[in-house]
C-alpha cells in the first residue's frame, strides 16, 4: 500500500467530518492568504427540500395563481411589488432592500430537460451539473477544482469550502475535493485533546514503518494547521451581528473566511426545510425570512469590508412545487423554479426574464425555459474566469447578468 492509499484509508475523524490532513497543511502557507478583495468569490446557498417558487416570486396579477391556490396564494396587498406583474413574498423585506439597491437578479423558469421529482436525484443533478439521464460521481465545483489543477501536482481543497460537518457531492472532484469546515474553533479544540496531543508527541520519535511515520507526520501538520487557521480567523472580525440561526452562523463563518483574505473561490451553505407538503405558508415564510435577513447582513458585512463587488451569491433549490395547492395546506413536488443571483456589480439587475406561463403547463407543472447549467456556465466564465466546457462537459449559452 502506498502513502496516498494508506492515508485515505486512515483519514482522521475531526469535528464530525473526515479530513485528509495534508489538505489542511496548505493553510499554513502565507500565499494561501491574499490581500482582501483580490479574489473572485462565489457563495452558493442551497434551499433543500424544493422551495415553492410561485410563493417566493409571486405573479400577483395572474388570476390563475389565485384560482389554483385559494388558501396558499399571497394576497395582492401583501406582496412586495417588484414591477407591475410580480413581487416578493412579504417575509423577504430584507431581500427587497437588496433588490432596490440593484444587487439582485431573479431568473425565472429555471430547470432542465426531463425533470426528476425525487429530492435525491434532482439534487444530484443540480450538484453535479449533469443531464437527467446522466449519473456523474463528481460535482461541478469539484470539477472546477480539477480544472484549476490541470497539469499540476497540487492539492487545493482550500479553494472550495462547505460550511458543514460533511462534504456534499457538489464539491467532490475526481482528483481534488473541497473542505468541510463548520466551526474553526471546534476543529482547533479537537486537535488539543489529550488523546491527540499524546499521539502527536510520538511523531517526534523515529518509526521504522514508513506509513506509520507518515501518518504521525500528517497528524502533526493537522494540529499545527488547525491552530494556524484559528489564529488567522481571529484577526478578521465581522462588522455586523448575525442572527443565531443555522444559516446566519454559516454566512458569518463565510464572511470571516473572506475577511481573513483566505484564498478560497467557492463557499457552500445550505438551508433546509422547504419540503412543504403540509402547512406551507407558515414554514416557508419562516425560512424565507431567515434567508432574507441573514443574507442582507452578509451583504452589509462584505460591503463594509470593501469586497462586495468581488462576490457572487447564487441561491437555488432542487425543484419548485406544483401550481395547484394540495388538500393539506401545502404543495407537492414540481419542476421549474426561480434562482437568485446577487452581486455588487450586476450587469442586469431586477427580474431577468418573464415569469412562467400558467396557461401552458406540463401535467400541472411549470415548464422550464432556462437550463440551470447556463447559470453555472455564466458564473464560471464571467466571474471565475474558467472555461465552462471543462467543467460542464459542453458549452452552454451565457446569460447577460454578470
């Protein structure tokens, strides 16, 4: 067994996630931290469960919307109007403020051909960037990492970080994987336990078995790297007080990483609870309020740090919901949905395209007009300066939002 295989099979468990320690060692190098504002950054926020797009971006002048949703439809006088036809859910006042500043582009009718209504399968499609008839084992961000490392012997997991205990498919490449780090302080604390410190002390001794010696060495590097990250992050203070929600904590952590100058191009966060088959109105409005308020503070934090123009925020869900409400005060799995793209220097802000035609449905579901991979390609090409066909396997039309 060679060192690489040995290390993969004996990767340390830390703070609830498996980490390959030599990835962490990269953080100790000063060139992993660059002047604030010198990096192009993408922050992805995933709505898990299938957010109801029709009650998020609301066609308040459409009679069919009110006919199909006698209980769930948002009254016209409560909608946060964006133009003469559509508006935001009343729980999204903070996002409306960002919209009024020109920081939000809303893309409607987003989906893919032959949609799948399974949470797991549809999320796999969105996270891999595949077609519905393709089953890929790598994520689109993971392949972005692979493309960045093409022709080089490098390990650049730090270029993509998921703020979670475990790494999702989106950040897993063939050669390179991102990092899952939910709490830097807990990571550093875990390496300071008596057990880890005792094992670490043995690395100073000579070990006859090459693999054992290598394992001790990488443990030592993990301990020192975790401490280094913690000390670096301590110097980057947030300028706002984030809500104590799960998403609030995730965005606070991401803002700290960005403010520290960490050379990371992609961050991934997740907000769950959108599978609203029952009692949708209360649940969805709570989630949208949580998202809207945390995101507004995140933008304010980055504006005050002077880096908001360098950051693109992408928010998506694996599918939308059906047009008609069900008998349980909710909606069932649907297809096409809306996507939010935010940036401090959008080329085209506002409602980017027309909303779905409620008179032209596919067995009760919305028809997609924009392939989600067109959005990925646009971010890859126009923001991350990467040839999108290397990541998505073919060329897709670019949108004029960035």
